[in-house]
């Protein structure tokens, strides 16, 4: 049985808060983005290139949307029931919606759903072929942009209630790669209007949305769909689920023999129930929560040889740059991939992409947006076993155990957030794959990234490369430090 314990419950003095010139206003809603399963050219994302064509729809996929306004500053949040959303799509969505600076910002994250359409170009009919249905993707982007603009015209004044606690992951989520470190933080943030009606609830928890496995052919939003369904039924308003640091790899703990949908429902319902109980007892309330958004662009090199071989497919999600930051033309992706195939691409000639680290403040809550799947240990540490949740820190049978003596020392990313309600959001404003701690990034052959070493080293093969982790962690620390 999952247990939730309140960690942060403090009353913020009303004095001083009322002196702010602006009140926060909000509007929220969701749009159905389910592709028609019968439509040609829809392939399900995740679990290797198996050419999974959906056979039907179990439950709809949504874009859950929230627009917040504080004085001249407007920030939109979008949670998409998708596996990932590339930087180019984020930029397009910002441009189309008008949430494109200097006072309008968009924070968008995918739930990492493994039973939705391929949005990244990895899961087509055969390995190397994209499974993206471009028409559906364009239409979805246009509809989300229009919905965001519409929400901005329907803002009403809100106040905020927040809760941050722990949810015991036993029976809900497990870590299948050593060291076993589970981020058990659960955070919830509710915006309600002057009449006490809920406008939106944000829930932040960490686990891969892959309760339904590779054999499932029905489109579903997986456990986040059940989670948001319960929150919306019980509280009203719109629920936005944001996944956390899920690399390393945090995967649902299924009860053997049970139907996948029953399991997705069980896990989503348990997380939602804990978040709602936390909110019901929360004393963290603000009448005039301040709103702020900062982001920083980060260049990272593409070191993974598999990504280099697939460069032409990858470039629809990112623009390429050379190591000096000069943009590369589209045809150069083919040239670079060919040189990689021939084994003559030198490390200096590898291309770079630009990604983004972001910080979003909503009163006592601070969201740190990481553009991929960070290992939880980068966020919370736990190399001493404090977050192993009853499992051995390192499996005795592990043929290639991590060298914990070489693991990074504190402070870790969450230590830099310094807010009563810290949230780390993965797959935020981009998806660049796993962010593996450098000490544990192990591959035998850097050119092929294969074969995997014995033990659990799947994540390296789905990472942009070992350098990206340090660059992104360093940038996040700098961004948090510059905006204390
Ligand atoms: Zn993943």
C-alpha cells in the first residue's frame, strides 16, 4: 500500500504578499490529440523499432493546457500524452501560439507515454525509418497553439495551494538499473478561483509511462491518463501530469499476471489519491503567487554513433551546428552520416544540437525543466542507499556493478532549487534521451555504442553521449544560481 507523508507544509505569512500589484490569473483546458488508429502511417512509439501499428484506442490522448498570467508576464504550460517532443516542435509551437517571449513563455513536456504515436522518428516500419505521421503532428501542433491563444482570453483570478511529500514507490515503480535510486517525491499544485473551484492541478512524480508493454497495440495515455482522470473527476478543472527524473531506469512495478490496463489504472489512481490527500491537508497557500520563467540554451555534442548514423532522421527535431556554433545545412547531415558509416568522422567534426534548460516559478513552487531523461541520482544523489526503497542498492548478481566510489558528491540538482515546493520535470522543452552520470557511462566500442556491456547499460545506447550530462547539469546549476 502506498504511503504518502507530508514534507513541506508551511503557512506563508499573509503580510507582505498582499502588497504585490498583480494577482495571478489562470485558465486551463485539454484537447483530444488521439490519432485515428485506422489512419495509415501511425506507429506506436517506444520499445525498439518493431513497426507497431495501433489496432484501436483504449483511452484518448490529451494535451493538458494551463495559461498563467501575472501582470504583463504570461506563461503557458502544456503536458502532452506523448513519448517526447523535440526542440523544433517546441519552437514551432511557441511561434504559432505567440508564447514566444519577451513576456509570453511556453513550458511544454511530454509524459513519456509509450502507447502513443511516434513523435521522434525512431519507431517506423523498420529500424532507421521514421514512424512520424507528419500530418497528424502538424495538425496537433496547430490545434494546441490555437487552444493556448484561446485560453489566454479566458483568464480568471486564482490562488494557489501546494503540497510536497513522498510516495513510497513499493508496488508502483522500481529502478531496473543499479544503483537502485528512486526519486519518491510527489508534488501537487492546485490553482482555484475565488469561489474555490479548481481551475488546474499540476502533479509531478517520476516513473516511465510504460505500464502497457511492447505487446500492447491499443492507444492509451498509460498511468498518467488514469492519474489525471481521477484528479479531474474529484477536483474538477484540468490536471497536468509532469514526469520527473525517470532515467536509470524507473519503470512501473506491475503485479504479475494482472491485465496491463488494470495495472495502469491501479498505479495512476494510487499516485492521484496520494496527491489529492496531500492537497486536502496542505497549508501551503498563496493568494498572490508570483510567476517567473527563465531558460537557457545549451549546445551539446552528438557523440552517440547510432544517433550519428541516423542524423538525417534526427534533423527534423533539431538544427545541427558545428563545434564553433555555425549552423549546418540539411544535406550535411547525410554527408556526416556517410562519414560515420565509413568510420572517418573525427570527434572534432561531430555535429552539435541546441537544447534548453528552464526554470519556472509559481509562488512557492519551482519547476526545473530538464530536456531529457535524467538519472534520478543526478537530481537527488542517493549513492549511500537512502533512496533504494527496500531493494539492494546493487544487485549481488550484477556482472558489472557501478563504481560508487567514483559517483559525484553532493550537492545534487534538487539541492539547488531551494523552494518549499521543488519539482524536477523531465522531457521538458525537448527530448534528447538519457542523461547518464559520467562515472557510470560504459560502452565497449565508442564508434558503435554496441554491444552493451554485461549488466544494465541500455541507457548509454539511447543517450546523445557522455558529455551532455555534465553540460546540462552545470547549466541547470548556473540557471538556478543566477535566479535564487
Ligand atoms: Zn525512457
